[in-house]
């Protein structure tokens, strides 16, 4: 019988000046970017955590600590690729990913298909296995004030 495992991931980063805005591996033109030790790709971080969670392999902070100078300014797709390899080595394959990005600004709809494409290519799965949704925070809280972006992800893995 095929074994199915699910995982969840959550991340938040604040928006700051002089930073690039990278979501799901796609650079989005905006006057602010996400602040963090790596490139602060909040969507990719949530997906990495969901994949690690489904495989019971801990979390992104344990595997890629933000105290490690090697990861400063790092492309989060390096974490994604590495995580995909780790779960593969444990005998898992990714069945599907669903995710939600919560951002008041900018409008993310024009970039969603590119994010799905990049994520799918890197994880060596089809675009039909990766979903990205975008919503606003209805101007409520820090996200609604445009000070931060949040991402949630769920992942389903199967064991061969
Ligand atoms: Zn993060």
C-alpha cells in the first residue's frame, strides 16, 4: 500500500527598502522587498517547511540556520532543491503542493503561473502538482498595512 504523508508550512517576512521582492523564485518589481538573512522568499520557505514537515525531517531553521554565513543573501531555491533531494533520499515523492501568499501589495496575479513553473521545474514535478494562490489581508494587521508578507503551504508526499 502506498503511504501518504502531509505537511504544513508557514512563514512571514517584513518588507524593507533596498531589498528585492522574490516570491516563489520570481523577482517582482516593487519599491520594497522582503527582509531576511537569505533572499527572504517567504513562499519558498513555507513550501520547504511543508515538505520537511511531511517527511518528519524538522524545519528550515535546522537545515539552513540563519546564523550560518554561507546562507547570507542565498537564493532560497538552493534550499528548495536540497530539500527535494533529502525527501527523495528518504523514499518520498511529492504528490502535490498547495500554497497561499497573503500580501496587501503588490498585485501578484500576473506572476502566479511563473512561480508555479519555477517551483515545478526545480522540484521536478509538473505544474499541475503545484498551486499558488494570492490574497490580501483586507487592510487588516501588519500584512494589511503593507509591512509584511505571509505564506502558507501544504504538501502531500507518497512513499514508494
Ligand atoms: Zn523565511
